């Protein structure tokens, strides 16, 4: 419980909301509302850490 006090409420909410968004994204892909290709395209645009070769 000590780690929760150290990150504070803002940190907890950040990780909680991030986790919920991942679960919603997986559900949307699973039920066919979002295509896998669309997710891959968005992911490639957001990958700023990778080197482009």
C-alpha cells in the first residue's frame, strides 16, 4: 500500500484510466467495431521511439 501513497492520486488515476482504455480497445477489436489494420496504422503513427529503417 506504500507504493500507492508514493505515486499519489494522480498517478493512480493515470494508470487506472490507461488500463481501462486498453481493455476498451481490445473489446472493440474483438467484437469487430475496429479493424486490426486500423489499430496497426494508428500504432505505427504513435511509435516515435522506433528507428525508421
